C-alpha cells in the first residue's frame, strides 16, 4: 500500500489560514488523494479529494504538486471547530470496495 | 437521506467473553460496508470489508469475524475476547466503485477487562 507522511501535530490561530502538508512519494498514477478529519470520540469525516488538479469545496482546498508526490490541505480561515486529527490517505480499490489506509495523521490545534 | 447506526455506543466486556457489534445503514441499497478498529492514540485499521451479502473479506488476521446477513447490516463478532481487542470500532459504507466519500458511523468504544 502506498504510504503518506504527515507532521504529527500543528498549531494555528483562529481565523488564520492553515496549511497541512502531506508527502506521498510512492503514489501511483491511479491513486486518488483523500483527506479525512476526526474529532475526538467521533468517526472520521470526509474533507476533500483530488487526483491531479487543485480542488476546492466548502470545507477546504487541496493543492497537489505537479509530480503528485506531495499535497497540501488548506483551511482558509480556521475556527475552533476545525481542531481535529487530519488524515491524508491514498485511496485504493479492491474488488470494487475502497481501501483507505489511515496513518497517524496530523493533530491540529487551534488557538482562540 | 442516508444514515448509519452502530450499537452499542460503549461496551465493557471481560476477557474470554463473546462479542457482537452491529451496524446498519439506511437510505441506500447495495452499499459496500467496512469495519475499522482504532486502538488508543493510533490511526484506523481496516479489519473487514464487504461488497455484498455473505461476501466478506478480511484485511488482517485476528480474533474477530464479520458477517453480513442482510444487505444493509454488518456484524462484527468474536467468540472469546482478548485484552488486545480493546479499541474504538467504526463501521463505514460507500455506494460502490465510483464512490469517493466513505461515510463513518458514530463508533463503539470497547474495553476488554
């Protein structure tokens, strides 16, 4: 399984942008880059995904390097509710089912 | 709209006792279903996935088993729990091969004593 590398923790201030990096140097051409976040004692929540082009949705933006070996999740204006563990995942498919391999993720702390 | 239910929310069981955790999905048909476990302070580990009734695949060898007796019901079981089975168990679903988003349930926190 292709692996991702993320910093263990990051800290930011409320209402400031946050850039969460992810390295995936062994990514294959068909791997989608997915981001999920997990609040304490809850299941993960989908944030965004992309293949080659940068992506935007109501929650965040995803910037993907041209060689696809790294990506950055961007929270444009962090709020206290964005404090969570963020997982960068390379989605695989097995027999039509998704295979998500979760690493340790980045624990994001937002200061008021 | 689709919803996913898990129960119980918390469970404390002695070593050697049996286990049955249930997951049901509403509002969709033929979902792919998944069981994950999250040990304390760790990331999620995929345990089982299912692409249809009675079609179960295991990702890691372990003390647990899974069954899918109905299209939208997924059950995680054990005949004899070990201390190492403690963790946060999460059920999830996707709509099929073209799906991008995986939807997770609220989870069951299992403590084996």
